[in-house]
């Protein structure tokens, strides 16, 4: 009897309707919010990755600007440069 009276109550029906509307049909529904939270977590991971890459590149840049040996190594490995009395052999692995 209590359940029947509760279902007939217009305030209860209005509150239930509003809850259903907010959970499923509103532009900020539950599924949209979960999707936004997942995107935010993904972007935070990307941000941390790029910040660490920036720090790594800053360190490499300062190393290249201060250490002549590392500059020569970088030029040989990345740009296949060589000294006048050297030959360069490139091995390609599949």
C-alpha cells in the first residue's frame, strides 16, 4: 500500500522524472561526464609525457652545446656526418 501511494505521489514522480532527465537526456548526462573524465586523464598522461620529453631534450641540448665529443657523436649518428679521414658504413636491419 505504501509503494502504491508513493507511485501516485506527484512530487515523487516529478523528482524521479527529473533524475531520469538529468542522468540520461541532459547535455551533461552521466555518459558524457564519464567520457570527459577519461579524456582528461588521457590528456594528463600526454602532458606528463611531453613535459618529460621537454626536460630530456633540454638536457640533450645543453650537453650538445657544452660537450664537443657528444656533438660529434650526435652528428655522426643522426646526420651520418664523418671526418675527412673516415668512411661511413650503414647497416640496415630488417
